[in-house]
């Protein structure tokens, strides 16, 4: 179903998973203000929705996302671009602030800021037909949407510069070798595999996942002492959660724990 008043985003919740689908297939899910606002709004609601424990982000049609809309490039004033990227930045920060895992389900291709949107997720699952490309240099632009940040942390500055400078496509096989993609699936099994992966996440200890996400992201820039202390204070909180008690009890009873996310 579309989000009320927003035809550019489809949303459906089932088995604890919020499925968000970018819905501009005719433009290969190029970003629009409406789309970015819809995604940001849906994620904001998901933060406080106990029925949502994992989010899956995908694209309708032939691709995940082409990123910026090439058809409008060259027609926008600098201030318009500044405001547009401001909307994108708010979406990226909302994704990173969400206390729930976000899984990118990528197929076809993820280009430009569409690639960077996938990188802003916590896990990337990709179909075997997928290509990734940072195409900014082909039109005389720099990367936006956090690409400089995410990729330099993930694959190092030298490989990041090569991808940015060359604007050459990266196959899904190469992306997996670089550590960008977590799992690759055959096209015909992609939807089912993504659902199984997401449902497994949704059945896990949601509070712990939320803290893990934040600590890992913080570790990209913090020193060891800071992370050790963050782990220490967080663990002191976690031992009082119902999920921890259930996990210990399940371990003693040799059964699968039934976490409730509290």
C-alpha cells in the first residue's frame, strides 16, 4: 500500500518487518522530494512502533535506485540543489538514528546516491544481477548521500577514490569481495530469501540490536577506550531487560528464545 498522500513510497508490515519500497519505477526510482519525505516519515513512525522490529528497503521495477534524477540535472539553481541534498541528508541521518536494523534489498543496479542510500542501511542483500556505480564524476559532480564517508570507512580511502574517479560499475561479485554486500541471491529466490533474513532479525533481541547498531557506527570514529566504556555502560543496562532474562532462561532450558523486544 502507498503511504497516505505519498505515491512514491509503498509500505507494508508483516511478521515484524516494515517493507518500504521506493515506487518510481518509470524513473528507476530516482529520488524525488516526495520520496525522501515519505521514507523519512515512515522511518520516524517505525522508531516508536513496537510492531516494527526490522526494516527492508527496496525499489520497484527494474532497479533499486538510480539516485539523482538525471532528467532534471542542469536545470536547478545551486540553492535548489543545496535544499534537495539537505532532504537527502536528513533521510540518511534518520536511517542511522533508527534503533532497528535496516536491510537494503538491491536488484538491477544502485547508482549514485542510490548506491549511497544502500550503504546507509545496516545490511545489504543483493540479487545476482546487481551492479553498483558511483556515477557522479561522469557528470562533473562529487558524491552526495554520505558515499565518501561510508565507503572510505568500509573499503579504505584508496579504493574509494578509485570508484569515485573511475565511475566504473562494480559487479555484485566484486562488491561482495570488497565487503560491501553481505549476501547474494539468485533473482528467482531474492524475495523469499530477503523475507527469511528479515523475519529472523525481527525475532531477535530488538533492544540489543539497537545498541549494537549504534556502538558499531560510533566505533568508526571513536577510540578504543570510548567504545569499551560504551559497551560497559550499555551492558549494565542490558542485564535488566526482559530479553536478556528470556535468553538466559532459554539457554538453560535448551530451547529457542522468544524475544519480545523489551
